[in-house]
């Protein structure tokens, strides 16, 4: 097992570096110039200003040398300085990441709490109204565009019904707690500020539902399909023939064998939630990595774009590693000895 984990970690590091190289080349070959994005047309017309700007940010260096400088900084945990904010990228990430983590974790929790039982019930009650409802929920969640669903939720529950607060993490009248973790729910509960806690929780509901919608649909469909396959196996029929209660057959026999594909999809879905929150955070004015990524792309902020790429790649690699390790726990036969 140790050798298996070590080999996966080495492969993970190589994959992260390759991912950063690919994004670096793409970012430097697509149309667009950070000089125009940052200085504007008037300043960009001055050759001296342009030359000073390019030298300041290392844009006058060859591509290979710029990438080598990035790798040297990465080895020391330094992502460089943002062209747009003029702050270390690491400080920007520390400021924006907690909002995305809080939103993503709640969205993933909603997906699991609703998707797993719904998929199980749909399989056990096949072709019933529960099954039809589960398939409808899955279809809507997978098919509905995130930005459209976000606008609809805001228009209905905030604009028309006034059941939910507006965009943002807190109301304008609320005072954020002293930042410790950056997670508003945790920091406000830690300080005993329950008014801020409930205000932050209310602001989380709509964006979490929107972000969880596609993942919920995928988990429900995958759980249903895996459970249907497991329930049709000989060992399940044998367990029923022995007179075991239906609950024991489903939970004790079918569910453990149906979890492998669900774990695979669930891990990738969690990584996608954290990495793909751009639309949700933009519509809900959520100050997280999604909005930060959008701003970096618009400003052609190379240091920020590369840092986010490395983090997202490392996140996917780490999740894949955890999924592989969970395979070893759920089914030790999947690990070669």
C-alpha cells in the first residue's frame, strides 16, 4: 500500500506540472494582451510605458524563461504577484478561497444527503412515482444551465417571493466576524455571533442549491443505476430467498457493492464543485475563487491564472488519489499487490 500511494503521489506531481505547462502555453498564445487590459489604449500607445510594464512583469522574457521562473517560485510556495491586484497571488487566494470552500462543501453535502437516498429509493421502487420523480430531478439538474438556474432562483425566491436574501455572503447591515478560518459559519459560531451565523446561512441557501443541482442529478442517476445492477445479482436473490428483511438486503448487501461508481463520481463531482463555481459566484456576487478566476481571465493576469490552474489540477489529482484509496477500503481486490 505504501508503494502504491508513493507512486500515485509522484504521478500526481508530474500531472500538476504538465497541467500548468499546458495552461501557460494556451494563455500565452490566445489573442489578448495584458498591456491593453491593464494600461488602456492611451498608456499602451506610449512605447516607454509599455516597455516598463513588460519589464516589470517579466513579459519581455522568452516563454521558456518565464515558465522556469514560475516553476522556481512554485517550488518555494510562491505564486508570484498578481498583475491586476498588485498583491501576492497567495494572499488573494487566502482571501477568496474560504468563500468557495464554504459554498462548495455545503453544495456537495446537499448533493449527498438528497442524491444518495433518492437514488436508492428510485432503484428499490423502480417504475413507481418515486422513481419517476428521481429521474425528473436528475434530468433537470443535469440539463439546466447553471447561469439560467441561478437567475431563475434569484428572480423567484429573492425578487418575487422575497423568501431569500440578495446576492453576497452577508447583508449590508451584518458585521462579519473576526476572520480565523475565513468560513463565515464557522467563525461566527466560534465567536457566538448567532445573528451573523443565520444571516450567512440564509445567503448560502440559493447559491448552494444552484451549485449542487448538476451534481445532485449525477449522483442520483449513478446511485440508481448502480443499485439496480446490484439488486439484480445472484447474491441479492439468495439473501432474499433466505428470508432476510428487505432493508438488510438493500443496505447490507446491495449498497456496499453499488458504492464504487458512486464514490468515483462523487469525488470528481466534489472537485468540479470547487473548480467550476464561476457562473454561480458571478451571478450571486459571491466573493470566491470563481469570481477571482473570471477577473483574472478578463485582465489576462498570468500569475493568477497559473496559480489557479495549479490549485485546480492539484485538487483533482488529490481527489483522484483519495478515490483510489477508498477503492482499497471498499474492495481490496482493486489494489494490485
